[in-house]
């Protein structure tokens, strides 16, 4: 097989045309395979590099968001007792945990907003 024959089989439109002619030959009449042609047109319009780049960016956003939430949680774990000790306000561990979780949730919401912007707005 030469290179042009290999390239023609890789093209979804020519592959769909070949299937259409084979079906017509076997059936002895023209059978409309419009859905096959629609699928071939859809597949040929996909840009793989665009998808891969977007997936990499989305994974980076997820990694940065998770990292930021963990760092801030560790900072608050040490910082909240110091602040409450200076102000002489007693807070139990449940309130401190709730504050840490709320701040972490806010960071995740900001990260998801960036994820949503990257995913749906181009």
C-alpha cells in the first residue's frame, strides 16, 4: 500500500463514502446512510490538539486549586489558635474546623469557576 491509500482510509469522509458505495453494491440499490455521513463530518471536525491542551490546562487548574486549599488549611490550622489566644476569645475545635472548611470550600469554588470558564467559554 502506498501512502496516499493509507491517508485516504484515515479520512473519515472517504471512509464513509467507501462504506456507502459498498452498502449500495451489496443491496443493489441506494440506501441512504445520512447518519453515517453526519458522524463522519463530526469526527473530521474534531481538533485533537485543542482537546489535549484544554485537558492539560484543566488538570493544572485542579492541581493548583487542591494545592492552594491544602496550604491555606494548614496555615489556618496554625493561625486560628494564635489569633484567638491574642484576642482572648475561646473557640472550640468544631468552630475552628468549620472556618477552615468554609475557607477551603471558597477556594474550591473559585477553582471550579476558573474550570468552568476554561471548559465552556472559548
